[in-house]
């Protein structure tokens, strides 16, 4: 027995979902369509959306090495990969120490970690820029990886700590009774069952590092321009090449959007475990 | 117990070793620069050839801020931007989260839809909106003209108040999904038996929302609001790509101003002072929220 009122509410939910889908995807789809159209189709009114006109020409043009996007994508890949790998290794160790190893001063460290979410990047960017220029490491991958660790490490530690705390203590006690050393317990008991949250945080860090713009614009010059920098420069220099502008934006977004979709379960669970329960 | 102590000592020692790398990284790339930027804000920094020279400047950087028109405007605009963004994003994200938590909205498809704007690079997002807002060929003008709402093209990023609000709109679009994700996770943490009990007591949908959903979501809502206001205060990429602060500096917000003063005007001390104002602002915000979070006794996890 489905009441009239019940059906009405279902109707509104359906409509809401439809509107939500259109608003969320509309701009993205428009970006993809734009990137596939030649300039003449975009500048005619109304835009000529004939699918027969669609071409990959824009993509070919923006990937030309003189445009800097290709090397930008490679730089972003190197930086994001190293940031998430290093972040996971040292972050998971610290998280485990905070969660389980009766660390002295662990609550202080936790407060520090929380505090890192509360300050603007510009505060650390200015002194870091001065120090790094003096050391001559501005415009290196290393500088950006180090800086990206500063704001991703706290998240890694925070999320993984919440997860490690949820690992049943009995499991670790049992291992200890069997004569396992703490390091062995961590390696063979805790880490293997932590793969999903490790993956989730890894993907999260990768996306953050890949997308980062603010530090990249301060700490890069020529050699390690990342993909976001390349896109921003492109949109400033060739403002009227709309199709190419959007093609470069789409290219830089494809890896992270697909990562997010493929690992959505990990990411969503990571949020549940981390952000909310912490 | 006695035999445990050797094991425990080993655990503590391992704990120190385990957290050392992370602590060292955080100290060098966080703690040191934060302190240094305070010091810098009391200095005047000169670029002398290759090197730098510093002179003690007292509070001059800060007093200059107080009398600087652009700084005051940027501060007010940042506050406006943050307030509107937090209110609108939280409201919209709550609706989205409720929709996706409804049996009809649980399909994985909608989760994917939600993740797409979130994962998009902020710069790609900015480029996308730059194209949508394009005065001559942008889809926004074409759509509004097609619908008969406006009769000629509007230069969306051409006039002060409008430009700021268009940046706000693009930022809101990007921010809603993440907050919706958080709220969705919060919704799923509310035990379903609470709803069952409420229904048995004859509560209608609105009453259930008021007395079960909202209280159950309180912590998550506060977390969302904190994070959202911090992000809104930090907005940079959109301004950089869409307007570079124009027209007539009307879209210069604090973070952008601090960057421009430091890295374009090379007035490092002054830039650091602005950065620290932003820092204090965020810090106060977070304290307010943490306080708001406290009174309810949810101290389940201690130690």
C-alpha cells in the first residue's frame, strides 16, 4: 500500500536527483564537448554542436612539446607519486605510534597535526621560499614533494590513526603472546589488514598533490612546472583558443577523476573512518 | 604484568622511532616556517643583489595594514566570501547528502557524479568557468539569452560586485561535493533504529529530520563548517585564473593579496603580516568551532 504522499515524496527525490546530476555533470560535459570542437564551431552562434565536427585536434595541439603541458603532466605525476609514497610510509608509521605505541606526548603531536589544518599556505610559503632559494632548491621536484608532505602528512596520520585504533587489540595481543616483536606485529598483522585505508589515503594524497597550484606557482620556475601551472599559463597566453584551453584542462583532470571514480569505495570509506570518527 | 614491561618499553622505543620521520618533516616544513613568518612580519626585507638583507621594522607592517584601504577591502570581501560560501555550501550539501541517502539515491552512479567535481583540479575548474563566463561565446550568456532572461551579453567578470559573486559561484560548485560526502558519511553513521523509534512515536519526516538527523549530524556539520570556512579563506586558484584581482582590485581577497604583495611587489615583511592576519583569522574560527563542539559530552575516546 503506497500512499499518495509517499509517491509525491518519491517524485521530489527523483527530481532532486536529476537536478543534482545535471548541475554536477553539466559543466564537466560542456568542458569535454568544447575540447572536442574546432574553434569555428565554438565561435558561431549558437555554437555548432554537430557531433560530426568533433575532432581530437585540440588534444594533439596542446600535447605538442612546445606548450609545456606534456612535461607538466610528467612533473605532476612524479611529484604526486613520490608525495603519496613517502607520505604513506612515514605517515602510517607515525599513525601507528600515536594509536598503539603509548607514545609520550602523543596528544601534543595530535594537537599539532590538527593545527596544521588551520593555517593558510601562504604563511609557510613565504619563509620556505626564502630558505629554499638560498639553498638553491627552488624549481626542483624535491622542494614541492617536501612542501606537499607538510599538508598531506597530517591528513594521512589522522585518517590512519583512526583506523589503527579500530583494529582489535586482541589481534595484537595474540601476536605478542605468540612472541612477535612490536615491529613484526605492525608488519605482519596490522599493515596487511590496513590495505584499504592505506590505499584510500594514498589516492587522496595523490589527487591533492596532483591538483595543487598555490605552492607550485611559488616554488617552480621553468624545470618542474606542474600540470596546473601549464593550464593556468595556457589560459592566460592563448585566451581565445577555447577548445585547446579546455582540452588541456580535461587532460590534466582525467587521471585524478578516474582515480577518484575507481577508488571511490576506498575514498568514501576513508572519509567515514577518518574525517567523521576522528 | 612484569613480563609485559620489557615488551612495553620496546613498544615505546619503537613509537619514538616510528614517529620521528614524520615529526622531523613537520617540524622543518611546518613549525619552522610558521615561526619564521611571524618573525618576518616584524622585519623589512630588502633584496640586495643575490642575497637578502633584513631590518627590524617593529609593528610598522601591521600599522600600515590598518591604514591600507586595499587591505581593509580585501578583509571585508574575504569575510563576505567565506560567510556566503559556508552558508550556501552547507545548505546545498545537506540537501545533496539527504537525497543520496534516500533509497532512490543510493545507486553508485550518484556517488560517481559527486566525486567528479571534487576530484577536478581547481585550476581546471577555474579554466572551465572562465569559458562558461566568457562574455562573447560563453554558454552562460547564450543560455540566458536563449531562455529570454537577458537580452544582451553580460560581461560576468567585468564589474566589481558581479565578478566576485561569479567567482563565489564557481567555488561553491566545486565545494559542495566534498561537504556532501562528509555529511553523507555522517548520515550513514546515524543508527537506523533511532528513525524507527521516532516513526513509532508518530514523528513525521520533518520531525525526524529535526530530532534525529540534525542532532546526529551535529559533529559532522561542525567539522564541515570549519573545513569549508578555512578553504574559503584560502581561495586563490580561481582568482588567479579568472580575474587576477581585476576589475580595479575588486576580487582581491586576503590570500591573493598576501601572495601578490610578497611575490609580485617583493614586499616580504608586509606580505607576511597579511598572511599572519589570515592565520589568526583562521585560528579564531577554528577555536570558536572547537568550543562549539565541546559542550556535548562526546568524550568516548580518551587515550
